[in-house]
């Protein structure tokens, strides 16, 4: 639902993009700004909180194709979009004014719309009618109505909520505060991605004239995890193993996003960087769950006792293979 303060707010400038920005570019820019100014990262910083709200409002409008088109049209029309037609309906050059169009005279109707919607090229996209069609066109701009309009839907509200990766993977129900000192519960579906928008029907602003409430548009942000990284429907984790475990082979435990541990076999001679797959322990959601991809990282001992050093020296004396031999041969 359009708001008259859209005339004063340049949402493109707020997000630092131009009017030709694509949906993908817009989302990428928003994520960068949202993470920078999010209240969780700027405790007690009122300026950052205000900037975050400004960014969220701009993204809420521009990321919705219908609202973006309405916003662009309102900005192009200026005050006329909310009834500020001034001389158009009275006075020089207006309807009923000297030199203007008299009642019942629509000979210049297309010329008026040509100026409003960008000239002759726009006229092909506008249907011109007299009677009810004429009233509907101007009624939508708030400037001319000869009959009452029906109940209108209340305005949508935009909100942003940050969750951790575990909540995004397994799903959760969160409690949000909304205007009017009320709270609502919103179900976060399993597998939700960073920047996903969830529409909660009827939880927006009330209608001004008895129509249905608007909706709440919730944008979900997902915090980075210190251990796990999402890769589509899979999760990646780096697992340290000792030099001996990688050399001789071992059964080790790897963590999962839910806090449980799973056992997996490291084969003898496993090199650092090899990826072991644990089926079904990745991202839940629709379809088949993803997998847990465990990357082996061989840890080289940093401190050795005298006894350990002597044993390694004995192993070195027994070493017959040069690990760089193949490299030299290929060179």
C-alpha cells in the first residue's frame, strides 16, 4: 500500500543503487548493509538502529515487484499521485478553467495522460474511457472521485529478524513484537535461506475504512556459524585429525549442527583436504535432506617431547618415498 511519504524518501539512494538495479544486485546490497547496521552488531547505537530501519523499509518496498512499480510511478508523478493536481481541475489550463477543458469535453484527454505517463509511448498502455473508467483512473490517484470506493486493505508492514544457522537448518517458531504492544508467533520453515521473505497474512496495519488488515513481510537474516558453512542443501565442516590418525587410519567423531556427533572412518593414508560425506545430516526442508561434508585437516604437532622427537627421527630414517618426486617428474 502506497504511503505519501514515499515522495520524500529516495529508497534507491538509501540502498546505494540506481533504478536499473536487478533483484539479485538489490538483495546482495541489502544483505551487506543490513549486517553492517544490524542492532545485534551495534548495541546502544541509536544512529545505526535508525539506519537499519531505513534500509529495511527501502528493501521491503523495492524487493516487491508490485510495490516497486507503484513507488516508481508515485515518484515520477510527484504530488499529483496523491491528489495534488492543482490547476488541472481548476484555474488556467485545468478542467473548468479558462482555456481548459469544460465539463463533457474530453477531446484533449489523451494529451493530459501523455504528460502524466511519459508521452505518446505510454498512451498505448492506458485504456481511455469516459464514465466509470474515467473515475477509476483518477480515483486510483486520489485526486478525483464521483463515487465512494470500497474498503481498502491496510498497509503491509516490513520487519527483519535474525536467526542462527541451526534455526535456519532445522526450522523454528519465533516471537516478534508488532505495533500496538502486541506479539505474534511466526513459523520459520526448515531450510530457510538468508534474505528469505515470509508473508504473515493479516498482521500488518489496519484498514482505514473497514477492509482487511495488511500483511507482515518478514525478512529473515541468518548469522554466520563459527564452525559450519552452508553449501546449498549440504553443510560443510573442517575436522582436525592427528598425523597418526591420518597415517594409520582411525574412527573419529564429527559434530553436527544439532549438537550430536556422528562417527566416521578415516582410512589409512588419508591426506589433508579429503572430504568425507555423512548422508542426510545437512539441510532439512522440502525434498531429500542434504549431507554433511567433512573436510579432513591433518594437524602437524607443534611441540614434541624428547621421546617423540627421537621416534620421529627414527621414522625419518626409514622413509623411502619422496613426496615431491611426482612433482619433479611432471615438471
